[in-house]
C-alpha cells in the first residue's frame, strides 16, 4: 500500500529528498505523497524512507491504497524501467 502524510506533518521537508521515486511534494497545507509513484521504497530500500526520517511520525501506510509486495515491486519496475 502507498504511504500518506497525515495532518500531523510540520512541513519540515525531511521526507521529500529521501523519496527515491519523487512521490513526495509540498501540498497546500502539508507534504503529500502521490500513490501512483509510492512503492513504500520496495526495490530501493528495506524500509520506507519517509517514515524513517519523519520527526512526528506523519508518514504512515494508507489503508485506502492496499498493495502487496509483488504489486509494489511491479510498480517499482514500471517506474524505474528496470
């Protein structure tokens, strides 16, 4: 499943440069994650980098976008061309 950034986001920007898929951008009120680009860092890292660096734990799995590891890996291959 893709990650989302909750309203607890403090707009520190720590997550944006950590995303290997450039799925994180500044939103109107707080940072947002494009679920079409989010692979939970599958294919890149063992853990989701946004969640690892977020000082307020605002990066969480999105219960509305459930995906299996295989689906995330397929998305990684499509996005990266690998």
